[in-house]
C-alpha cells in the first residue's frame, strides 16, 4: 500500500492570522486533493470507473425491480436494490471526502456500506424472513447477533474484524473522526480508505450480478433491453478492474472479498 509523504506540513493550529477555520480548511483541502490525485491516480481511476460500471450494468435491470409480473425477483429484492442503489451515492460521497483529505468522516459512510452489503446477501440466501421483515419495518437489525452469528460458512471472522474496525472509526472512540487535516501529517490514512472502498466495491459487484439480478431478470432484459449485447463488455471490463485491484491488495482485504463472494451456509 502506497503512502503519502511524511514531510511536516501546515495544519489547523489555531493561529488566527492565517484566517478563519473555513479558509484554512479550504486551502488544506485543495492541496490535499492535488497531492492525493497525483499519488493515488490508479486507485481513484479504479473506483471512479468501477462505480460508473456498477451504475451502467444496473441500469439494464432496475426497471424490472418493481415488476414481479414480468420477471422472477430475488426474495430479498428490496434489500438488495436498496444496498446497490444507496451504496452508489455512498461510494461517490466517500471518495469525494477522501480525495480532499476528509478520510475520517468518509469512514462512517463506509461502515453503512459494509453493513448493507452483508445484510443484503444474508437476506438473499436466508430462509428465515425475520431479518428482512425487521429491515422493511425500519427496525434495527443487530449486525453481530442477527447476522454474523448465523453464518456458518464461510468463517465470518473477517467480516467481524472489518466491522469492528469500521465501528471504532464511526463511533465516538479515540479512533473516530480525524485530528489533522493535512494528509501529509498522517500519511497512512488516505490509502487505507482507498483499500476499504476497493474491498466494498468488489463486494457490491457480487451482490449486484449474483443476487439482485436474477436469471429471470437477465432473460427479460436480454430480450427487451439489449442486455445480451451491451452488458457482457461492461462485465468484462469490471472483472478486469477488480482483478487489477485485488492483485495489489494484501491477504486480509482479499480474504474479506473471498468470504463475501463465496457460497454462504447459514444456521437453520
């Protein structure tokens, strides 16, 4: 994982002669974005193009999401579509924040992405409607007890470790938010966020093409929406991006992706 320069740089240090907080923060954000875009151009390109491809692929099928009279839908269609749709906005927001150096606030968003993807796949493969019903009613779904403890295979510990890490960042702990605004003064944080987003984008693609888009939806879209000719090149390009991304990840991020993409066995 690449790191930013560790050169000591200007920071929010309460010297009023440097201007109001918004002026200081704005200058730091501008310099952050220039530096981040230069040093992490490949990661950013993967995430931007990958998000665009998720949107383009989904566009061939979402018109069927409310048409059970035309195509057979996944039992968790609503949960899956909610995750796939809202997470596009979340990826866009988290990347914008990270590119200007606001990696701390971005992590609260990414925790929601993680939870929504795991809940969506759980609902897709579960024969117990309780979680999905709680979700539909807007009630709290207890991620640890109601979801992770019910996964027999694969070992849910990678999900639990990732979730605990994201919880530390998003709850009011010593690890939450951020102290410095100049990314050169804490150079490991931005590349860490980019890894988080690459993991989650990989998982979202699986949720989209393997769970939200059913064989019936694909058949109808292939016949009436040119999905048969237009979608395969999009999937091919997305697979190339994900393969390139995975090749540069360490074992732990790759393990999370493998666990998410694998076949799940749940407690009865």
